[in-house]
């Protein structure tokens, strides 16, 4: 398995896709039921393969990820060959909290907040989808390009 096995709830939500996956492998409903009863390891292996297919398809579509902590914000742009980062790092003594809903209002009101803009770009070390998956596992959330665009224009 490349990523991780889908949970029972996730499999249930993708039931039609899983049935199509089994049909493509020429496994009928009764065959699947027998396999779950008599060949559990083989059934688990099929779920693993299906899970990887699903994750790979989803991960390929992800373009931007966001990770926030009270004193740092990272937005990742997941290009085909490299990953770009733009972010903010707040001085630890500042009362600016980047996880607050009104963070930019706070930032405008708190002109003395020491904020550093962070920018970097690097080629992927592993396969693109694996690096995106690992970022999701560390707490990143899928987002759009809006904040990346704004932050990348700052100096």
C-alpha cells in the first residue's frame, strides 16, 4: 500500500466506485462476500489497492495546501515538478494569532506585530502525490489559490 487504507466510513461513501472496481477485476458480489469470509488477507489487499487508486486520484487534483498555527501560516502551491511555500511567521511576543478568524483585521489593527514573510521553492524529494499526502497527514488542509496569491505579492 502506498498511502493508507480507507476507513469503513470512507469505503461506504465510495461504495458504487468500489463495486465498479471489483467488477473491473471480475469479482462479483457473491465472490466478494466469500472472499471476505474465507480469504480475508486477499480482501484486505483489494481494499488497499482501491484505497491507493482513490488517494492517487484525489492527490493529483490538489493544487494548494494550508497549514496554520498561532504564530505561523504556510500556504503550499503543489506544482507538477516542485512545491512553493509562502507564509507568515509572527514574533513570539506578539499577540497576533494566525488561527483567529479575524487574523487580517488583527494584523491591520496591530501595526507593531512583527511579521516575517517566508518564501521558498524546491523540487520534490519524493513523488509529488506522496509529498502532498504527507503534508495532509501533518495537518495541512486543502485550500484555493487566494491567500497564496496575496502573500506571494508581499515583500
